[in-house]
C-alpha cells in the first residue's frame, strides 16, 4: 500500500481531534501546544484512549486536550527523574567494573580474550569500543595517544570511560563468571550476577529512551529480573508485570539506596505519582497500595 496522507495545518489538526471526540475548550491554546509539540508526538499520548481499530480512531471515553497535555507533562517529569537516577547508576557501574577488574587483571584487562565467554562477541564489542575511543574528544584520550605507543588502546579506566552504557552492559555480560564478577554484583546487593547483567541491559535501554525524549509512562520494556533474595531491603509484593515501568523503578530505587543513601528519587517519585493523570498507575504496573510498602516509605 502506498502512503498517501498529506500534511495538514494546525487548524486542521485541531478539527480532526475534535471530530474524533477530544474535547478542546480553547482551540487557540491547543494551537500553541501543537506548534511546539508535534501532532504525531502527541499521538503517543492519545493512542491509549482511542479505538485504533476503527478507521477514524475515535476516543473511547470523554477526555480533554488539557488532560492529554497533563499526561504529556507528567511523562516528561518522570523521564527527567529517571534519567537523573540512571546517570548516577551508570557512573557507579562503570567505576566498580573498571576498578575491581583492573586490580585483579591489570590496566588493560578489557582487552584480554581469556576473560570472556564468547570470542565473537568479544571481538565485536572491542571493535565498537575502539570506534568510540576514536570518536572521543576527551583530553585524557588525546594525551594517551600522543604519549604512549604500546598498547595502542588506552587503559580500561580511560577506554571504558568513553563507552556507552549499552556497550558496557554487553561487555560485562560476556565476561566469564568468576570471583571478580561476583564481587561486582555483591557490591550492589545482588547474589546472582545474571540479575545484575539483566539490570544493566534494561537500564541502558531505558536510559536511551529518556535521552531521546521517548515516551516512558506506559512503555513496554524488556523483561527485567526480579531477584528472589537480595542483600538489602526490597519490595515485598513482587506480583507485578516485569515489563512495565513500576518494575524497573523498583530496581532503580534498590541500586540508589545502596550507592546514594541520601538520594531524593523516592520522595520525588512518590510526589509525582500523587499527581498521576488519567488514573494511569495501573497501566504503569503499579500494584494497589504500593505506597504502603516499607520500601517506599
């Protein structure tokens, strides 16, 4: 099928939304929003409330443009809160992995194939890392290349400092299970290193979503592992969807409790959720009475 939809003016966008059943009390104000938030971007926030199987996507219940904007703003605030939290976690992951492996296996441990399970993945990951090093404008990378000739690649504390979180998570997952890898997981209060590998991957996906201003509140994420036992307090009620927002928020909180005990993530999240629009807590995976958990108090 050939795509034949023509672009429409903002006035026509408003008329289309009204025809589909969205209440717009102030078209002039709506036009201002649509001039700065594209119609197609806002569609991600109207979609759950429309019958998307019907030809004209009518709204299934009474809902206003202001409520959609409230949801959009809520999602933006949630995204910023998560992004700030994952930044702290990413820096910590990077620090501990580099530190613990360097002490045991030397400055260039990340280049030692014997430490890894899959040699093909190892080669791919190191090739990607070299590209990231070559693209880097960091002074410490330039200094190393100007001063040293062997090894040609900078030490782990320089090289992995410029790697993406996604690449770091792949590299860590491919490392063989040994005392060092277990020690990194233990540092974060996890008894199973596979759980940490899963969390790193899921955090990296969510981090990228936040970095590119993607929708967060009702996004279906990769399945995140819920640990059976942890070294520190965790949520007691574990009967929730592992691919919804609440699950990954629990795990973000767990890591922050260990690396940044005085963080304000919990207080900010509880405050934000108290103003969650359009009763979307369930859609986000929040169980009933979640605030009664000691973990969230």
